[in-house]
C-alpha cells in the first residue's frame, strides 16, 4: 500500500508512507495480516516507522444475511517513539443491486512514551459500483480526529485461476475541513495465492 499526502504550509506537507504486508487465513472466518510500515515526513528521513498486526473475523457468511458483518482488530507499534495504537471495530458490507455499500466504525486507543493516552473514533464509508470485476468506481468518505476527507476511487480484481488473484485500488481523497491534509493519493496492490 502506498500513500502520498501533499499540502503547502501544512505540518505534514509531503508525507509518504508504504505498508508491506503478508496475510493468511488461519481458520474459515479468521484472517491475520502482518505489516512493516515505512514513512517519510521530510525529504531525508525515510525509515521503517513501525509494525502492525491485524486480525479480521467474519461474523456472518458472505451473502447469508442482507448485510455481511465482521470485526477488525489491529495493534500497531511505532518504533523509535515507544508508542502504540490499538484499533477495534465493526465492518459491514451491503450489496444493493449492482452497487455495494461498506461501512467501518472503529474505536482507536493510543498510548506510549511520547503521546498521551486517548480514545478516539473513526468512520470509513465507501459506495462502489460493481461495473466489471476488473473495474469498479467508488466514492469514499473518511472521518476521524483531525481528519475529514472524501473522494473518488477505482478498484478491481483480476483472477488467475481458482485460488490466485490480483486486487488493486487507486484513490484520491480531498480535505473537507482546514485541519485535514489537502490531497491524499492512495494505491494498494494485493496478490492472493
């Protein structure tokens, strides 16, 4: 995953981050993923910033009810700062004809040596048109502490046999308020085998 943020005169001008991960289904309804996170906050400080462990648990089988439900748990450790972040939340996806609505409602608890302990909430919303498996346009909305943004995205899935596929995603998110970085570019590639 790749994220680039740009806003002149903003404290986080020219931020860039990459997440390289590996995941595996460990049970029928449980998947684990591990990420290494690298980040640049100024032109010369690109470094591995931390690590993240993520667990996703499906509460319902896909298509079993009118909506699909799941749980998300993430633990992130920030290297040189001794800071941690634990995220938990409810995931929901509902198919409406040729479209799909996804809602993630999350609680984030942060603590560590260089930051005060605090609990905050986040909301992520995506409305996607399933035009073709390989091409699905969407609109996204994000809200959290000091961040409110929305914008268009494109995603798709290309299958290479029964168990192999490449998922891709490209989004441009624009700020809704003055506290948010003006523009965010996000690119994600995921290969399943």
